[in-house]
C-alpha cells in the first residue's frame, strides 16, 4: 500500500481503495454492489475487490412511490393510471382469445347527502367499506378502480358472451345498496351503473370509459339504483345527427340554401294566384339536394327555427323584388 498525497486515499496495484475504481480494472455494478477485477500491467488478474451497500431503505421507498403512483390512497384500489394499463392489456387479451370484456362505470346514489349530513371522515369510512364489498363481488382477474370521489370503474374480463357479465353487475348493485354499519351509524346508498361491451363497442380505452360514464347517467335519469347498457347504434345515430346539424348550420352561414318557387294557378281562369317556396340545398359536394335529404336530421332540433326564419326572410325579399 502507498499513500497518494494529492487524493488523501490509499492505492494498491493501481486501484484507489477510497472509490473502488481503477483504470486497470473491470467493474460491474449490481444493486448496491460494485465488483472490481484488479489487473497488473500485463493484463493478468491479481485479485478482486467488492463493495456492498445496504439498499433496503431505498427499495422500500421505491415500493412506496410505486404504490402511490398506481393505487388510490383511501381505498387501496387501483387508480386511473393503473386502470388504463390493465384495461389496455385486457383488450389485447380479448383480441387474441376472441372474447369480450365489460367496462362498468359506477356512481353512488345519495353519497353526497351522507357527507353533508355527517362528515367527510364518515363518508371516507363508508367509501372504504363499499370498496371492499364491490371488490368481493367481482371474479378473479377482474379489476375494480376508484377514479375519484364516489366513482368506481370495474373491468370484467374473459366474457365468452356479453351477457356473462350480468351476474357480476347484479352482485355489484346489491353490494352497493345493502346497509353499511359505520361507527354508530347505519348508512345506506345505492349505485347507478353504466356498462359498455368490448369489442361490440370497438373504441379506445379512454372512450370505452367515457361511454360507460354516459350510460351511467342514463341509469340515473331512469331512476337510479339500476344499470344501463350503452347503445352503440344509438350513439352512432346521435353522432351522425350532430354532424349533419353542424353541416347544415355551416351551409346556412355560407349561403348554400336556395328557394325554388312553384306557382299556384287557378285552373279555371289560368291566373297565377301565388307561389309555394320550396327549399333546396346546393351542396358543394353532393349537388342539389331535395328537402328529404336533410330536413329529417333537424326535426325537433332548435336549428329548424333558424332554417324557417331564413325561408321566410328570403321569400319576403323575393316578393318585394317581384313588386
């Protein structure tokens, strides 16, 4: 051993014992370990040096951070991040196996009233108890996630038939509606559940959850404490109507509509007694469209008033020109 004055450490056969690194050595690092092979000038192995560090505390901190990032702090259920990952993996598995899955969006009915009447602490205890009940209602392999407040999302996997999810959903409804003893209070809520089925509803994971959310609001509007299945065909029809209404509104703004006038004639005298105004849409891509091609899309929609007002204003201007 010899002392290096400039470093203040000790060296042996070209290795710095203070750092455990040498220009003439091979070092491999593992978790908390440094292994050094010490070689001489000829490249021959002389001996080995290994440094070890206890990283138990570091690994424990990593585990805690991982849990915080993926699990709900109150209930211990998967959070939105972990839900998205599991849903994506479940969809891929469905594609490989030719199976289906259900996404169920659950919102508690009457929970806010309990929070307001009692306390948030009591409400939190109720959420924890209900989370345990709802999770127990699922099958092995299913996922229950709390995504915020009193909202939960369940992913029911490996369904051979879409209706195979019905017993699980029924258990979830009963689990949410049964009374819960919290401290000295006997509390009771219910649940509204919206459900969509993949791949019948063949959209991305985020949109699947959104569709289940929309179905949940339908369940609430129908009286709560029930489930509602997302209607894919109805959703497509609504989207199509929305797009058609937007295009008609744009057509009004761009002056694409025209009026054709059909005269009213007295068949006895041959005199013209008036005219009937007939609307047409001079569509830039589809050509001249008859009313049957676009008016049904705006029936009972507020934009039909705008179209009617345009027809009246245009016809009055034409009458003024004829005079």
